[in-house]
C-alpha cells in the first residue's frame, strides 16, 4: 500500500516550457487535491477533484490545468512555465470516514523554473 | 476571502518545556480544524484534529483547544522533545466543501 505517489521528485524547467506532474493514490479515495508550498505561505490549493469526473479551481489556479484521469490518478499541467511557479507541489487525497476528513499527502515535487 | 492566521512564525523552546501555537480563522462556516506536522524535506502529516462540536481534544503529549465564538484554536505540546522539531501547520475547513485553508506555519525548534 504505497498511499499517495508523485512523479517526478525534482524538475528544472526553462521559462515557457511545459510539463505534467503525475499523482496516484491507492487508497480508493474519492477526492484529490493539488497544492503548492512556498516559504512563509503554507499550502495553497491550486485545484481539486471532489470525485472522478469533476475538477474545480482552488485559491491559485492561474497558469495550471488538471485532469482527473480515473479514480486513482490526478495530474497537474503547466502549459507555459514561469519563474513564479517555482515551488514545491504536493498532491493529496481524502475520504470522509465517519468524523475523519484526513488528507494524505504525497512526497512532493520540487520544481524550479529558470 | 477565507483566511487562517498562525502565530508565532518561529518558536524555540528548551527540551521538556511546553510549546503553544495559535491560529485564528475568518470563515464562520469552518467546522473542522486539523494540525499537520512537516519535517524537513518531508510531506505534511496529520497529528491531531478537532471538530467544532468539541472544545478540546488530547492525544498523549499534544492537545488542541477550540474557541468557536472567538474563532481561535491552539496546539499545545507538552514535555517537548528534539524530535518535535518541525514546521506545524494549522488549517480550517468547512466539511460541506473541499477547500482546506492552511496557516503559514510555525517552525518549532526544541533545544536539547
């Protein structure tokens, strides 16, 4: 049981390049999320998918797109990377089980845009 | 918009002392308040959470208190140990939705 996995772990892009961050979970959770983490700013929600087939914007969606490929997988795409997108990206998943709403995070992707 | 403020940003304590981290939220519809611990280079992990129908919850050396009227909640760590050193994040969420708002984090140093 791997939990939430992300690829790649590290990536360096040049301004204007595109890339897709991959996320998968094996906990059969309905909901999945993408966050970015910047120093001194905590975690900010980019997009989320409440259930398979749906996606919605979070706090900071500009410059990103997402795809909920199936129940397990949720990808984040940067179409034209900018230096302001240099950050650590975390994928997470969750399920409502009784009173529990815990989000399980992946290991993160450290992205640098030069 | 919705906001969670967290204080202090950095906290240094001696091993064995207590540490307190405080958060304030703005959305009165928030009813679920998790706390996450993030060690250097690692993913955030849930350490304790509280729902709005509960005023206090304790799990061994950690406890969380909630004052819904004042929109304040706090994390208390007693008998701190060096392995408690990490960044702690508070968060708030309306369980009817999917958006969790995180505080900016508190970096806790526990000196041996």
